[in-house]
């Protein structure tokens, strides 16, 4: 082997007295065939000799950077290898590193080292692919070797930067839709189907997670796939929030009485109550522009969130099976905390009488948007300084390679089944009545402060539900959890709605109790969906898997809203007209309750798709290994998601535009 007879230990790859210090993590399958290594003589201060590939930066060979997936034939030795941008986790111009030196009288050379077809991975170097990573590769049932232990004490600041992403996302994810109740239903008094659409459309950018994930995986910026997109996303979000903060408001829809409250009803000579005449009827059609800017701001934070989710999958896949799920559970606990902060901001800050509140004072809608811009702005320097991601251990895939990989992925029977479940189950469950918002305003008379305080309690219970699942339910049947929580949730919802609709109990605190109880089963449903994503993800396409499955799930809601607007338009008297709720006729109560019964039926029907979901982690992995791969699966997946995206975008934007929201196609009465 050479003058110093450095020995090769196949299990640890020990070369002499010391392991290769600069070859950090060869991966589960090491170089095949013959590779030649330089053997440097010991320096006077060194106790032992050591061996290394002649690369200028540590970590250049990390994660199989020059292994078979970079196109090197496994049965040849190469005099040089194009390492590209693989040096020490930073981006440099492509370079060619010589791996062979000619022997000389003063420098002994290890001429050949046979590593065999498989070798145990070496511990990752700190500046190569990970920080404080698990040694020995994928252990304890982990889905991937290496990776960052983000919760290690030495990574405390990086953990803060990582979790701050979810805290800021939580503020905006909850805060932007929360403004709709006071602004769109109170100040602008838009029709019910328009309000329901706006609430859904503020979360529309989540439907594009697939495309944002594709950008993450194929277009790294300065050698990084996650961090630059976080910076871009937060910058875009902050910009559009500041634009919203500078927008002037029209006069409110209803006239303002001497006490500062809206005059919404008047009494007829025969003693009946009817709707009052508005002071600015045009306000009801002015919401589309504000909704569009909110959608663009949401797009920014979703771009940042997708990048953070890619990191989450990478971190989670390095966890052993017995604690797999801890990373994403902690992340979403943090997001729930951010949602709670948003509820306090809206509840106390946007509770004036102009926004369905009770205070004499309060923040205006533009002021709230300016306040929300602050965390988005703060995330730019936080991301720049406190976010760390594992160095890319291979060259980034081209778009063509990525699409080829994507096609192979969605050909899989297991992935196809989970995609169908992720879309069909929530799509059917969310074909809900448009009456909910106006029932809350005119019958339950819910004020903004109480609405947000109960939302806050709901976020805390959601966090509690995440903790309970993490603590006690990681290994329970996913199907049974979803079936039980769905039926329980909707039975509770139906009882609260029925008592309110028929005037038996019309109290805002009673009505809002359903909002709180909803969160415990909602937590279980959310956790199951995220755990399935981790089980389906393969190394190198984390962003794709997370993006495709969450796109299917998130696209279901606007698609269901579009169907719901068209379906519930058929109920007469109209569910979208505030006048019917103010007059409160007995026959209209029956109409409203019938619409809620139909919503309950759709929720129960969504359980028919549970067989498309694996029952637990082990079954998910079994499905991945055993279910067939067919082109038909991929074609159906692409077809369903494409049609749903185009249809939902078309119908929902028609429902918000001033000149088309009256169309029957969009859920209106007809123009």
C-alpha cells in the first residue's frame, strides 16, 4: 500500500492511527472501485502521518460530492474531478482539483486504497455538511445520515434564527386573515360569499408551495437553497405590507350613529325590522384591491416559510425513529405562539366600533398593516445572521433533472395515494356554507375583541394539542385520529350553530366556544399531515415533497370555496345578503341551518378517503417499498392539481372583483 503501510479499517475507514480529517461524510454508499490518495509525510510536530485528497477546502468531498451521482463511473480512477461549488459550504467558481500526486523520494505515496462497494460513513466535519450532527450516519431508524442537530446547546443561536421564522410566519398567517372580520365584514360590509372568499384567498399563496419548493431545490443562490429565499420572501412581504399601510380607505358602508356604532337596521311602521340604508354602498365592492395586496404580502412570507420547511424536513429526517417528529412539532408550537401574539394585536388594537368592536379608540386597518410589517422587516437581519443550513453535499439538480425526479416521485403508488388524500379529503370537507360570517356578526353579535381572545385561547389549545400528540400519540393510528377528531369536531360545531340559528342561545361567548373546542382535533389533523410529509420525503427532494403534498392540501381549500360559493348560491333566501339576517324570518333560519347540515354531510363524506392514507410511519415506508410505479399515477396527479388550480383561481378572483362578484358563477345573485 505504501512505505508506511497505512491500514484500512472497513468499518471506520481508519488510515493509520488517525481517520481522514478532511473527507467529511462519504455517505452510506462510499466510492466504488479504486481511488488514489496522496499520503503526506508527517511534519516534525505531528505524531502520526495522515492521508487526504488534495482539495483546498475541507468538506469538498462531503456527502458523496464526487460519488456516482455526479456522473463518475465506479470502476475507474480519475486524475481530476470537477468539484464545482463544493468547497467548505461556500460558493466559488468551478475548479479542478488534482487527486493524484507523483511519488518522490521525500514524499511517500499511498498508491491505491480499495474502499469496496459499501463502507460505513465517517462522522461529518463541522464545516462540511453539518454542525453537531449525529455520528455514524443514519442511526436509530433515521431516514438520512448527517444533518444539523439544531437543538444542540452549541447551536442555540441558530435554533433561535430557525424558530424565529415560524414565529413571524405565525403572526402573519393568523394576523392577516384576522383583520378580515373587522375590516371586510364590519367596515366594508362585503357580501357573505365575498367575505368567505377573501378569508380563503389570504392563504392562497400556500397553494404555490410546490413551485417555491422547486426553486429551492434547483436554483441555489450563492450555494444555499434555503436562506436566500427566506431573505427574499421577508423583503417582499414587508414591502407589500408597507404599501397596504399607505393605502387610503373609503368611507364605511354603514352610517355611523351618535354613539359611534353603525346604524344597520330600522323599524318599519308595522313593527318589523329591516336593514337600514347604507351611507356608502360602493364600499361593499371595494375590498378586492386590499385583498390582492394582502395576497401579495402573504406570498412573501410563504416563500420564506417554504424555505424554512425545507430545513425542517432536512433536520427531521436526521432524527432517529423514536423521536422523529420532534423538530416539526417544535416548529409549529412556535408558530402557534406567533399566532397567539397576532390575536392579541388584532383583539385589542382593532376593536373600535368601526371594526365590529366595542372600544371608542383603536388602530385603523392601515395602521395594523404597518404594525405587521415590523416582524417581516426584523426577519431580514435575523435570517442573515442566525440561520444556518447544511452545506449542499452535491451539485444542485438542473430543472430538467428536477422535473425528471419529480415525475419519478409522483409515479410512485405510495406518493400518489397520499397526494389524492391530501387533496380530496380536505376539498370535500371544506365545501362549507357561506353563512358563517354573517351568523357571527348579526345573530351571535360577536365583537372583535372577544373573537380574537377566543382565537388566542384556541391557539393555546392548538399548541396543547400538538404537545399531547407529541407526548402520547406519535404511534397511534393516523386514520383513527382523523376519523375521531373529524366526527367530534363537526358534531360540536352543529350543536353550537343550531342553537344560535334558531335563536335559542344567541350569545357571543357561547358561539365562540366552538372556536376553542375546534383546536384540539385540528391539532391532531395538522400533525398527521406533517408527519406523512416527512415519511414521503427522500433526500435531495425535500422541498419538492413538502411543496407537492402541502400544495395539494392547501389547494383543496380555495377549490372547495369556489364550489361552495356556487352550490350555496342556490339556497333561497340568499345566504349572502345581510338584509335576511337582520330581518331574521323563521323560514330563513331553516335555510341557514339546512346549509350547515349540508356542510356537516360533506365533512363526514371526507372520511371515505382515509384508506388512501397510511396508518402509521411503518406502513408509509412499506408502501414506498412495495406499491408499484405507473405513469398513469403521475398523469392523474398533474391533471387534478392543474384543473383545481386554474378553476379555484378563476372563480375566487371573480368573487372578489367589483364588477364580477355579482355573477352567479362567482356565487352572487346575478348582474
